[in-house]
C-alpha cells in the first residue's frame, strides 16, 4: 500500500484530545512521508540495520507507517506492527511526567533539593559546594552535574548483571563519586539522575516505580502492551531481538560484523532511566498524549488532563539550558525533552540507545504531528552512519514543521 493511501486510511486511531483546530497537513504529506522513508531506508542499509519500524502521527492518529527487515533474523521473524522494541532513554520522558504529576499535586517542588528526598546523595563529593544545591529541576534538565554513565565499574565478566540491581549498590558507591561540573552551570546528560527521580517517586507515593507508571500513565492512556524489562509470556513471540554492528576495514574496504544480543535483559535499578518496552502503537499513544490531538472527544480530553495538564506539558518544553556551548547551536533542553526549531516551528524530541536498540520520537506541538522510528541495530562505537542526520532532518523538517508561523 502506498503512502498516500495510508494517509487517507488514517490507520490505528488513537484517543483524541480536544484542543485547537486541526493543524494543516504539509503541502504534500505523501511526498514528505516518502522522503522520510527513503532517508530511513538509506540509513538502515548503510548501518547494516537488521530491522526497523516507523510511523507518522497527526492529530492523534497514525496516518502512515513502515516496517522493514527482521525482528529476529535467526528465526526469520519479520518486523510488523506488533513488534516490541526497547525504548531505552525515552523512558525518561515518563519519569519526568510522573514527577510533574507529583508537583501539580503539591507533593514536591521542582526547587526542592534532591537531598531532601535522597539524603544519601550528600555522600557524593561536590568540589563546587554543597550537594544541597542540586534541585529536582536541575536533574530533570540534565544540569545537575551528575555523571553520565550509571555504573563505572563493569569489567565485562559474564556473571555481571546488565545494570545494578539494588538501590543499596548505588548508595554504596556514592562516596566514590564526584560531580562533573557545578550544578546549574551547563548541560550534562546524566542517566543516574533519572534513577534518583524514580526513587523520589517511590518514596513519595509508596508504589514501586513500575506500578506507579502503570497506574497513573499507561492505564489511563490505554497503553496496554507496554511493560518494563522482561517480556510477559503472552507477548514473547512479538519481542524484537537486537544487534550490535562492529565495523572494521579489510583491504581498504569497510566490513560490518553483526553481534546478536540477548533477546531479554533487565535494566535493574535503572528502570526509571531506560526500562520501557512497547510496540510503536503504544509509543504513538504516548506521543499523542504529549502533543494533543484533534477536537471531538470530550471524555478523552478529561482523561488526558487527569494525567497531566496541558499547561504543565508546555512548561516542560520551555528551554532551561543550552545543549551545546556553541553560540550557533539551536538545540536546548527543557524538563526531560530536547527542543529545537525547524523552519520556524518548535520540535521537541527524545532519543534512546541501549543494547542495540536505536530510537527517535520527535513531535511538533504546534502542528500536532509526530515521527517515531525504532531500529533494532546500533553501532558499537555509538556513532551512527553519516546518513542518520539526513534521516532525522527528513522527519523533523519534512514531516513535522513544514510551515513558518
């Protein structure tokens, strides 16, 4: 089925949220979608991606989607609309929404010192002053000074867990860590920061992090096939495997070797940072909630407002810190979202990269459009093919922000 027919069918309807008038389509939505698919296909081919899936979301509906390659090449399992991907750091956006729920209920303040809730963090060495200077807002905006990796101590032994499994393990290592920069002074991506936010959610609510997200985000949004960590038995047949691409050179020519990763893995104590798994349909429901949808569903509007107020979501997309010190850079970071401007339109997004999965969720709040793509293969170096950037540009500028204000 061609892209124009897919857009006309408006497949996979999602709950609608009463907002403003429907945003206009790009001048030629089918052409924009085809350009994005061509760019994604070229990147996947150049980076030896085993399987991938993408969709285009507008006004709360998936209007085009594409699946390609294998979810598991060893058993011949192809990627389809039911394939379950690991969303890695996209999980952080859910953790942030949960924190904002608690803020809106008056249970915490974004200006609270993180040590108010996690006094153990006073054990971390801070050469710039007191650990009490780090606020929840700084952690949400990756400007806290905490280090990037969660666990610095892996040696690659087969008996080591995928991630630390117990909170006590992190606490035990706090006296042997120090801040990377002065809190609030700049951007510095931090995975453990979001583990601390997950811990705060548990301390305030009394619910395990996974239970809180299930009850307060996934259930009201109808995300029925989302789960954390290991796959439920009844969904196992839909789970994608993942692959790591290693590139070397033989006789002057590049050669790719693919390593098959474990089909199941557990993110342990880092679940609030990167534990979410789901098909693209659930990812589309999450994006639809974030950016709003077309008028017409009063019940859906009330349900979405119960999850989080639209004004609070807009607050999360206000720039807090520049991502780069380069004065010409246009990307900033809000409260757990990257923010950039394409063709005069704001685009908010988050990426994910873990255990071979490589993902992008990008959205335009003004046009209420979204582009989501998930790959089950990534480079061991962490550096994707040079064709990755044109693919992102085809999504953010071509599909999401075609109009100047």
